[in-house]
C-alpha cells in the first residue's frame, strides 16, 4: 500500500502508466478534433514564414543597376525613380504619366505599372481562354500552368502567328509585359525604358554601353560575365538586362505576399465584416464579378498564390485623359495591342483597344488608374465599372452633335471590341448599377487588404 500525501507524495507506477495513456489519448482526441490545415493554408503560412534569401551575385548587380541614375540621359532618373520601392514599386505621385527625357520634361506614353508580382507571368501568347472553372479540372490545370510561366498543356498560338478575324473571338491574348504585352519577358522589358526617348533617354545602345563601362559596378560585370562583356553593346546590355530581371525575381520585396489577405489565407487573421462583404461582392458573378479577370484563387496545387490577374487583355473603353499631351490631338489614339508602340498586331483590328489586366495587389497605394491614368481614386474606378453602361453621361463628354461620345478614347471603328458581355458591363442605360454605393465601399475595403506590409500585431500596414 502506498501512502501518498502532501507536497512529498509521488505517483504510483500504475498510476503513472494510466496517466501517460490518458494524456496520449487526450492528445490524439485533440488532434482528431482539430481539422488538418488544407494545402492552400499550409502554402500561405510557408510563404509568410519563408526566410529572406541573400541575392545572388548577378541579382546584386541588378540591384545596383536598378538604382543607378547615371544610366539616364538626364543623370537624374533611375529605374527606382518611377518604380518606387516605398510605393510598391510604382510611382508615388498623381501624374497620369511620368516625366523623363534628357531634361525630365517629356511625358511618358502610359501610366507606369507596378513591378511587383510578375515572377510567374507567362510569355505573350494567343490561345484558348485558360481561366479556371471549378467544374473543369483541365481548365484549372491549364490556368496553373499559365500562372507558373511554364508551357501550357494545350495549343498556344505564338505572337508571330496572330489569328484571322474570324478565329479571334475564340482566342485570347495573354501574358507578356508592358500594357500591350510587347515585351516577351522581364529581361526584354528591362531594356525598353533605358532606350526610350521620353524615359531614360539613352540615344542608342552604344551610349548606354559607355555608361555601363564607366559605372562603379563595371568590375562586377567583368568578373561575372568575363573580360569580353564590354566588347559589344548587345553583349553588355543583354547581361545588364538579365541582371535587372534576376534582381526582380530574387528580391523578396518584389513579391512579399505579406498583405492582410495573405495572413487571412494563412488563417492568421480574420477579415472585418466590411472586408468580408467586399470579398463576397468581389467574387459574386452577378455583382462585382471582379474575380472573372482578377482571379483570387491560388493555382490548383497551391504553389502559386493568387496574384489577382488572369494575365489576359481586354478593351474597357476607359475615358480619354486630356492630361496626356498626345491626347489633345483628336487624331491620336493609344490602341494598346494595335500600337503605337507594339507593331506586330497593328493589322489585327479585333485587338485594338486591348490592354493587359494588371494585378490588384497594392492597388490601393496607387493614385492613378488604367493605362492612361484617367481616374485617380479606387472608388471612382469601381464606380466606372458599375456605371459605364448605366450612366455613360457621367464618364464621357458630349460630342458636337450633342450626344455622349461614348468610349471616346477609341475610334468608333473599334467600339465593338469593348467588353459589353461580362457583368457588370452587360447592363443597360437606366438600369441600377450592379453595386450600390455602400457595396462599392465594401469592395474598396476588401481591396485595401491587398496592400503589402501588413502587421498582424497592430492591424496596420508597415511603410515600405
């Protein structure tokens, strides 16, 4: 018989075994009661907890080039000047287009997009619509392939073989870089601004080569790419563009995935009631229907998180912006895929007015919206979507005939390209907008959860 009492009592051997068994049973019961985390949640948590990996030597070179103002014609403009890292790698001002050139007085052609969340963007192609359908596993897999940037498991038409007009309606342009998709990949895109007369304004490749040879990191280029790297502009510039692209792919600041929405996906925080309503309206095909183009789902295997774009192109009929000097000429039109900067699709009139759908991540940090910077608030953007067809008089000017000049930034010959099929663009004049004013506020509240730098400890977004 064991006498067990007071602070000195000890547990009997049999009781110890019973206690251990009981604890084990309780642990098993608790594990069974708590559902296992889904692969999507596990992937979201892994992204939040991923360690910061040091840049490779080539990416570090790309970082130096990215911040180098001496590579511009003015000596005052770097890649980072327009792609401000403190504003989600996008402009922090409210200019419709940025100023560049040798004297920093030349207007750029289009609003500067953010450089974030392009790491999975595919090369430009024209092929079947690859948007995921929950009832179509093949479509989901195809969409995942597009997001991953690898070859899609279905026929894709390269940009060199654009389609006859009769076939275009069933084929969808997607991928590429810039608003018109003319740059094939990040390396191709990097060279555009450096040689554009109204941007970094180098007169030619030879002038840019001379600047690279004189740069403080010229020795880095020699070490990384060999003693012959500066023997030709094509070789040196190609390596410099590659370094810029690698910097954007390796540096986590270009794809941090640390917004409130990411914490929500990782089941670390809950959305507020208003944000939850906004998400529901965002996805509802009869209300906002935003998720049709700005896909909020991860790839089917959870490896690629939602980037809120389908990488496709669409004509939205955005109002003309007179703040762009070129638009003061009534004969001038920015036709997106049909020109003036993209040349290979100029005769493919079915795509005139088409621009690439951007990511909505960090959309609330912007001060201008759409390719021409026509609108300046997120609330106005959502109102435009809801009211373009129901209240066109609010968005377009009257012509000389007294009628509203609808889709005034697109020649009448191409008005048929504007989307009037997908909700909410299928509404008719006089109909109530698909979203009420209060519902628009809810959607905007949700969109603000997509800003990077969320701090769950105080519910705020860190300044970056």
